[in-house]
């Protein structure tokens, strides 16, 4: 895992190695802090990993964190990257069982400002990709903000990634009053095993559906799966178990699960003016004393807060979007007192997105995922059965996408 190269301009060499939790925690925390400065001194979003630098990848089946350290007795960490490997549905058209592929996911790439433009980010990515291939991964992918020009130059310009998908991140604050789900929808909570059967039966072909969905649903951070049913008449559907549902599904329905990101990290908005903080506090005060007004209050995002993530959102039928709204509202209401915001990420062409309650100022209408086929698989050897010319990284997008909550 080591790579030692002289940087340009005679600067000290840098070693790429695996993260050591006993000695590297302070150094990696320092790099994370240096890289979280907002543009122009304005507001910025900070993440506190609660003292565990691998918190965001620890729940994945295979994970690795690499650091870049300057050589010498007084060497310090100046860069880092995190990665995971798992088996997911590729969305490839194939009769019968879904086509799965092993993929590596890159996240948390950081280089200290003092050591940028030295090729350290490229070294970190290349070393991580080598580990992906050793683990049998056929593809590597990453997510970034479409306005992050430096990241796009690195991945699409130097590392050979293609712009792949553009999902939307929709965020809704958690108020002291509850959201009102559509009256036509009946919402039931599923056990983990029933939820797994439903997901595997109906959505195993959706892009990025994880082969280990059972482990995701069983995780202590997963707070349940909810199914909303819209019958032909108001209140006209009676739940009789997953067997009957799968054998004879109702006209319209939607399903989603809830994940507590607060068990992994806390978020905080910094750099807000006193006026902005004060205005947000006034909306919360009104919401507390006069819930009947249903004031759209702004949670206290200026102190560390927990967020929830909705995953596995999917549905079927003419009124599936109505059912999706009911599921999302139910999860937002369940998060009251436990989270400040609830988010969901949906594909660009997902027909459910139009009914998901969200605040535009808190949301990101166009995230960007980039992907590439790794060298071993691209050459037709090893890794997982894509020796043909089909390349997932260059395929057309589908209507839905499964966003693994372990990689949020």
C-alpha cells in the first residue's frame, strides 16, 4: 500500500499508507477540518465523525481508509481517502435473476490546502483503485457536487471517470408539528424479513440495489421499513401480510426505509450571521407556542444536529407518488425529537420525486455521480462476468436508483 514519490519543486516526499486508528486520528481530524472552510467566509456545512474517522464506511462489508503522510521523523498527514467494496445490481437487462457487479465507492477525498497541486489526490485515488481491483471490483464510482470543478477535473480529466447519474437530494426539516400524509394512503410498518422479501421481489434489478440488503435492514441504524398503500377508495385496503401483498398487490403503493445518520456523524452549519440565526430562532418559538399555525420553522442547524436518511424509496401504480409522500411524511414524523432534518436521494427521472415534501434551500436538485470500469474488468479478465462489450459506466440511466445509506 506504500508509494513514495518526490513532489514537484523539491518538496518532501509523501507516503500513501493504510490508516492506523491508534496513531492517525488527530492527523486525519486536522485534515478534515482544514478542508471544511466555506467559500468566501460564508456559511459551510461541517461534519463531526464523533471521534471515528472510518464512521462513514464502517458499516459496509469491505472498507479501507488511506492516508498521505509526509516522510521523515516529523511527518504529518496531509491527505486521506475512504473506500468501500460491495456487490450491487447493475441494472443490466437480463432474463431471470438480476445482473450483479462488484463496485468500489470513493468518498471523503481530502488534501490539506498546503499540499494541493502536488498529485497527492491522484495518488490516493490510484492506490484505492488498486485495492478495489484486488477485492474483485469491476467498477469504481464517486459522488460530488456538480460545481466542484477541482474534483471533476481530477476524476473525469485525469482518472478516466465518466459523468454517470444526476440524482437529487431532497431535504425536509423536522418541525415540532407533524406533517399530514395524504388521507387516501394507509401506512404499515414492516419487519426486517418482510421488508427484505419485498425489496428482493420487486426491486432487485434497480441500479445499486445491494446484494446484502438483509444486513442493511438488520443494522441498528436502520429504524424500520414503511409501506404505504393507496386503494381504490379511501381507507379501502386492509393489510394481511407480505404474502398476500406479493401475490396480489394493490393498485398503488410505495415503500421506503429509515436510517439514523446521527449514529455515525453530526452536522453543523457554520458561518451564519446573527440575523439569520435570530430569524430561525423566531420561527421555532412560534412553532412551539402555536402549533396550530403550522409555521414552517427552521431547526437549529447552527449547532451539531442529527439527520435521518430515507433509502429504498420505490413504488408502483398510478398513485405511487401519493403513497411515496405518505411514507416520507411518516418517517419525518417519526424523526421528531431525534433528528433535525430528513433527506432522500432520488434518480433524475424518478416519477415519485414530484410528491416528496422538501425545502429547496436545503436540497440539492442535481448531485453528480461519476463512474469508470476498472482495468481488470475492462480487459475482460477476472472480477465478475462482464467480458462482453457492455459497460455500465456508459449505460443510459433508469427511472430509479437505490442509494445505500451506509455511504451517505
